[in-house]
C-alpha cells in the first residue's frame, strides 16, 4: 500500500493496522520515503543481516580456506541476493 505523508499523519492508526498484514509505503512529494512494517516482518528481515568483516582482519589460514571453498549448487539462488 502506498500513502502520502499527510494522509498517513491524519490516519496513523489505520495504517499501523494495515502494516500488520502488508508494508505501508509513505510518500513525500510523490516519492517513497519510508516504509511501515509489522514488528514480526522487521525482526525477520533483521535476522537476515550479515556481519561484514574486513579481509585485513582475517588470518592467512582463513583467507586460504575461503579461496578453496565452494558453495553447494543448492545455494546458487543466494547469488541473486548479491546482484539485487
């Protein structure tokens, strides 16, 4: 659902309820600026966060293990997440 900011402010309770079942995109000047999500959806997305490490913090053994590693074909679909 997409709603202008002024409408969102006037009826925030309605849009909070809607956000329990679908994201509510709030626009300003016709552009999406924020999204209201349910707590459950937010937590699900946060679980997908990844920790980023600098290669300078890895040991030589870690770097060699990464270079030698191969991902099983069953996980090829994860490459799409990196491209998008």
